């Protein structure tokens, strides 16, 4: 095989736009690409990691929302 030197290009898209962007550039699904994930600064540090663990425990997004609201209601009376 003959390989041509190709300059890497950097693109910035959302996670949901990755597949469409690769397709737009003519990159087939069997070609290898390198993906660098640089999440924007989290509002609440550790939230992404914690959510992953909660979902792995079998809870849905609705369960998580319900638990957060329940905790808020339990704490609100203590806030003066």
C-alpha cells in the first residue's frame, strides 16, 4: 500500500455531531480515527463520574432526578 502524508486536522463538535462530521468528511465507519475528549469545565466537579456509577447501578435518568429532588426537599427546611 502507498500512504500519503496527511496533516492532522482538529475539529470541534459536540458528541452528538461526531458521526455526521466524519461522514461529511468522507471518512468511512471502518477507518481509524483518534478522538480527544476535552469536556468543558464541569459546573459541579465529579458529577459526570458519579452519574456513570449511578447509571451502572441500574438507575435511570428519571430515578436520578427523583433522588435529587427528594434530597433537595429534605435539605430545604434546614436552610435558614
